[in-house]
């Protein structure tokens, strides 16, 4: 009777030791993953800081008079062409 209890305790203890070892390995792997994640975030932060410092903002310019004239001329030409093709008797 006592031997069966001892054998059951030994089996349970071995199972618990194996489970603890597996959980510890998972914990170490998680720590390594968190370190890599932290390093990647730091590197990205450094790259973004370098990018924002080296590229000055590009000032926007309104379209010039020539651009307005070309767009108007193209629109007028297309309208005239469609009018003459569609309404020609």
C-alpha cells in the first residue's frame, strides 16, 4: 500500500518537474523575444528620428498661371471637339 503511494508520488513529481522545465524554457524564449522586440523598437525609433531630421518639409506652391491656362485650353478644346462631333448634323 505504501509502495503504491510512493510510486504515484514519484510519477507525479516527475511529471511536475517536466512541466516546470517546459514552462521555464517557454519563459526564457519569451524573454528573448521581448528583448528582440525592444531592440527592434529602439532601432525603428532611431531610424524615424534620423529620417525626420534629415528631410526638410517641402513647401507647397500654388499652380502657376500657365498651368491654369493649359487646363482651361485643354478643357475648352475637348468641349469643342465633343460638341462638333456629337451635334454635327
